[in-house]
């Protein structure tokens, strides 16, 4: 570990510019070994031309004002009735406001170039969808949701926009310029609790063969993509962008789900970019994240067990060729509640730059942060963290690597060819220890 100097600052600037070049020089033999334990999912592949259902033909108006929930839902239903399913087409040039719609099996939503689906800010447009994540309340209120569906997709070169601070001050209750922290407007939803009183952009629950491709998903008031108890998921060339001063706008929350690939994507959020979390007795396993850029005011990558019913394990994870920049915590492994174990995770060929942010944001610029502890006496965790590998990691940070075991020891944590440079370059003064999850 080296202390920062002017030379180190120049070195860091060169490292950031050359991040993607540096990562070309990986060890092929080691990569094959790391990939050996990951079972890649069986993923949907489009082979035949699918029938297209243009939402305009069902009465949708892309004027940025008309609420198109009913026309879009009619198009989804029509696409579900054809053999093999169809594509619901959002045409170029329009901003189509919508409330909650339900995606059905074998239906793909295609958002065309320069087209946008924009989430309505009217609470009556959303209904409670039962949630298994008890830490965020009993209900979700998603813009797009699917349950018990197969072969569903969100695709295209347009965008789906949740409207958080877009246009400026939209859904903003207040902004603290000192801490750079936005307090969002909470919707008047029936049955909501705490910060769950905001719409999530996408919730897919108990689904199989899911695909996100080429799309931009942005400005979600709550978690952007919540993938719950689902399997065989491909996320490719996707951009997720949320206001960096907005809380709880996670990029992808992968909960009790299996056989997931995230590749060639960019995620920039205020909250966690990728959170892989056990919330029930089901496992969360066989997850690969490669060739991806992450930016977060919280954690870029989080692995956790967090629910009273969390007995399922999180395991067989590979993170390779990832760039993490302008982020609070880089890699965060922090089970806090339940009995689930976290093991067999490898992080290889990563470039990490972390820094301090203001106190409302959890974390203290840790490039790697692993803890083994309970949330509190009412939220005990009794699992284990073991067999975690860090290989070929370069980090520049205002803090060092944190390993902390309170309830159970951390076991078999490997650091190989890990380089950490430390110096403080922001104006924030923070504790070197922050055990908030």
C-alpha cells in the first residue's frame, strides 16, 4: 500500500485513461479456471421474425402528457395471443407516458431509437404487487412488472424513464446542497411503508428466460430493476443511469435468482449498482458480470443476506474485467440478517477508484469491504463468508481494504496481485470505519 503523492496522482490519471487497455492483458489460463465453476444460463435467442404490435395502433399518443397505460396493456395482451409471442413496439420520436403495465409470457417490449416510455407521477396508476423484501415494505409499485412469465424481454435503443429529477426537481421534496443529498417525494400509495412509497421501474418475479438488451433505463424513483426468484437472465449492452444524489435507485437487484449474465453494460446510480441478495430459502447462484463499468455513490457491487427468512446461500459468482470509478464502496460483502452463506465468489481484473462522499451515503471509500456481523439484536445473521478470491485488482482510494468479523470469522479470503494506492483527495472528512450495510 502506497501513500499518495503528486507522482501517484499523475499515475492514477494515467491508470483511469488506460483502464480498458490494461485489462486486455489478462491470464487466459486463470480465466478458464475461474469460469469452470460458473454454469452459464440457457438464454433466449431470437431466431425467427416476430410479429410487431405498435402501441399507436392501440390508441397510444406520444405527446409526453397523455397517459397510455390502457393502450400499452392492450398491445401486450394482443402480442401474447400470437403463436410464439410478439413484440410491443414503442415508435421513434414519441414520449409515451404510462402507469403500471404487466408483461406477459413470450412478449418483448421494443423501445425504438429516440422513443421513451415515461413513468406517470399519478399514484392511482399503480397497484400493490406483493413484495418478498420485507426491509422495503409489503408492496412494490412497479411501472413494468411480470410474474410467473416465461420468455420476456425489454429491448431497443430508446429509453424507459422513471422521472426522478427529470425534468429538474420532478419528484424532489428537498435538496441539501451541503451533503448533495436529495429527499424524494413519497407517493400516497395504499399499504406502502417507508421508502417503498415510490415506484420501481421494473419488477420481474418468478420468471424465466428474461432478456434486457441495448436499452437505457433511467431516473427510477426507487430500485431500477428488481429481479426476484427468477432464472436464466441475460443483461447485455444495457445502460442504467440514476441521479447520483438520489437514494435507493439501485441499478440491478438480483434477489434469490439464478443463472444470470450481465455483460458490456454501464450502470451509474446513487445507490448500489448491482446488489445480489438472499431474501428467502432459495439460492442466489451462478451469476457472471463481465466487461461492465460501474459508478455509485454507495456500493458498485454488493453481496448480502438481508431478511429474517434469508436461509438461502449466495454462491458461484464471477466478476471479471470491470471498471469501478467515482464510487463510495467498490466491492461490498455485508450479510446482516438471516442464516444464508456467501461463498465461491471471484473478482478478477478489476480497476477500482473509490472516494469519500457525505455522511448520508453509507461507506467510507473502501475499495474492498467484507464484514461478518449482524445488523443488530433484532436482526441477527448467523451464516458464513468463505472462499472469496481477489485476483489482479488495481485500486486508488481514500481508504484501505476492510475485513471485519464480529459474529463468525471470515475464511479463505485470497488476495493475489492486488495493488492499492491510498491518498485523500476530496474535501470530506470521514471515519475510516462505517459498518452501515
